[in-house]
């Protein structure tokens, strides 16, 4: 039986490369980005409330989606 010892620096570098590859795979996975809706829904611009509230939203759908 052979034992292999890996230096901590090499193990950390391999873990970093694996993490970057996993993030790239998740970000570039086409089915996670592409969605389709049967009908186009309009955004809600205001809602009558008794309390004073603020809501902020960000549109992260770039392109012609």
C-alpha cells in the first residue's frame, strides 16, 4: 500500500482551481439563465399602504429576454 502526501499549498491551489471551474460552470450553464413565460407580466409600480415603505429592485436580465 502506497501513501501519497500532498503539500498544503498544492491542495489549496487545486481547491481554488476547482472552485473557479465550478463557478464558471454554474454561471455559464444555459438552462439556468434561459426562462420563458407564457404571458408577459407587467411590473407593479405602486401599492396603496397605510405605512410609509420603500422598495428597491434591480433588473439583472441583460439582453432581449
